[in-house]
C-alpha cells in the first residue's frame, strides 16, 4: 500500500455547529479510498456518557443502528456500511460511557496498582486502545469524533488522538476538520470567521488540521476558500468544499472531482491507482433520470423526525434507485388515523402506491397502524411490515380474518388474546435495560413462497432488534385462514416472515432488512416492494 508498511489514521473533527455531516464525510472518504484498493475500517467515537444509544430516544438521537454481532450503535455506522463493502462490529463505535465504565472496572479490579486514576493517562489510554483495536485488521482507519470542537465532552478524545499522532508518527496521521461557513443574508456574504475560530480552538489543543472541508448551503467563491486557507495556515489545495446536494450519494463523487482522495493519498504517502467509481456513477444516473414517481406511505409515531428512520429511508431510496423511479415518501402519523372514519382513511391512502409499517416500541399509535394494515390488505395496496409491522399484521389478521376479536400483543399492557408475546428470556421488566434479541440470525424460507422468490435462496441471515415474537399457539389458526408463514428460525421456531397469497404484494418480516441495504446493492425486499408499488402506480395511471 505504501513505501513503508505503516498503519495509517485519518481523524475527522467538526467545528462551528453539530449535525454538519461528519459521518457522511467520513463515509464518502472511505468509499473513495476503498475503491482505490486500500483496506480500510471506520470508527465512530461518541462523547456522550450513555454506554450506547440503545436506550436513547430516537427523537433526540436518531435511529439505533444494529451490527451483525448485536451492538446497538450510532446511526453514522449505517452511512459507513452503505458507502463501503464493510460489515462493521461493536468495535466500530464507542462512547465516553464505555470508556469510563472500562476504566472504573479496571480500577476496582486493582489493575492500576493503587495509582490515582486520571483523565490523562488512564482515560486517554483506553481511548487509544480502542482506536488501535478498530484498526487491527485494516491498513487505514478513519475515525470520526462526534460533537463539536469546543465541547467539554470531546476534550479527552481530542487529547487521545493528539497523543496517538506522536505514538505512531505524524506522517501516519491526517487530521481533517469539517467546518460550517454560514451565509449571512443581510450582508449577502458567506462568513469564514466562525471556521477560523474553530481551527484556532483545535490548534490550541495541539491538533493542527492538514485539511479543511467547508460545509455550505451554496457555492463558494475561490476567494472564500483562499481566505480560510490563509488564516488557518492550511495550503489552498488542502481546502475543499461540501455543498448541499439533493442526494447524499453525490458527496463522494463531488470529493473525487475536487481531488480530495488524491490529496489524502499524497499526504499519507499511499501509492494507489485511481478509484473505480462506476457503481456510484450508475447510482447517480438512476437518481437523476427517473422514469416515474412512486408514493410510499410510512405509518409511524416518529414521523416528525426523519433521522428516527434513517436506514429505512435510505433503503427505500435504494429500492427506488434500482427501479429508476423517484420516491415520494409520505409520513403518516399513526395516532391521527386512529379515530378516522373508513372514508377518511380511504382518502389518506388514496394517492399512496405502497404502505410500510416500520419497527417501533410501545402502544402509542398501534390502532392506527392496524387500520393502515387492514386498508392495505383489503384494498390490495402493496404492503411491507418490519418488526412491529409484522406483529401488527398478525394482530390485524387474527382480529379481522381469523375472528379473534380481542387479539393483541403482550407489549401493549391491555387485556386480550396474546397472539404476540415476549420471547423466552425477555420481559416487559427488561424494556428499559437494553435487553433484546440483537444482531444477525439465520432464517429458513419456504420453497415456492414470495420470500423465496425475492431472495432467490432458502437460507438467509438478517439483523434483529426485538423482544417479542409471534405466539406459536395460534399459527395453525392463522395458516388455516390463509396466512403464509414463509420464514422461520429453525432453532427457536420463531416466525420470521409472513405473507398473503391473494394479494399483489403483502409481506412482513420480524428482522430489520434496512440495516443491510446499500445504494449499489439494494436489499431485495425494498427493491421488490418499490417494484410492486411502481406497478400499482402504473395501473392507476392507465
């Protein structure tokens, strides 16, 4: 990879404001470097004190991304996997909480031999240990530090990467700082002063960024980049821009066009050929040349914050890219349709070509979701249920087809017949402790089923995040009434996939397929769901 077989490190920090897209920048850089043939890995370091985001509200933090090995991680790991070929693990994300927990456990076990435990060196050493762990099987590690430079929480992380640069040699480490250049409408100017102060703050901590990426909502004049270069003591050809785009998958192509990946290779002394980006270019071609529009109704309770369903939204886009259609996502608040009349519900879904019920927890909005499922089943609208979506499809079918009028889930704390109940080893008491069935599990598909046709396989592996399951005591009644159990986990006898035969497209799964979808390799469930919705849209138009 290089003249010297030294491991390389890139650390990405953010300045001026949070939510600038450090994760997307890291993922885009990774996409280009991997396509140059470099063996990479990615790491997200989160300064918050929670041990992991598993018990954090998705409204505040966004979705929880789940890895194959069952780790509940930051949503940026979803970007990392979508932009690369990597399958990440629990070693690819850690928090202040995890670091302090390990250090305190070490202290209690006497591993520090009675020394006073301090931020330096004990906390910083633990951070460095985890960085090296993430870099073990790679030639280059891209590490992203969450938050904003100047936050008190991120100081130990910044100190740790400063030390690491000295440990491994400054020639093997590249610091990239992502900053906001705000546009002041009254002045009619893009201002660089906040970015200058952010770099000054970083330099005061002993970190000297070799590259700067400027975030802006508009094109930047060369003079703006030159000014930033001058006052931040960074060469002009080391300053790049990241302008708002209509598709996140344009970001790596924009970076490549500016020569960002070439500059990284030069600064780190990496010798590679040009990246093969034809798959990314094909994705953008499909995005920019749709042949039709498909409207998908997502019925959920976190519809006011798109970040809550980040992987889901992206997986739907991947399905649209594969079918070369424009996606119109319509977010429908489940609570608002609970009390609607039949006619009103018909109007809500009149212009929808497909209905999706995503995963979730709790009883809020459940009856609205069940009514949406009933509409999809009876009006032959393509339907896709995920996790809770499968469980509610079982409840709806049990009530309205099988005749179990009080069918419900044990989760909802209401009297009735529990066609959905807690798995062995799971309970309501563990609902706030992060106790769930997490990670990748195998599933066997029934031959000649829709699921088998979609996957072109009889054995699959998918990622889970749940604590409830279908009550097997009612499977015979469900099947007798026409429901097809097309996927099961053989070891547990757990229902994984259900479908209906007399329907253009009605399928639901207990797992979360959105975690394994990529723009250039869409998950087959999303690809076929969008295809079915496209077919319905075409029928309506005809």
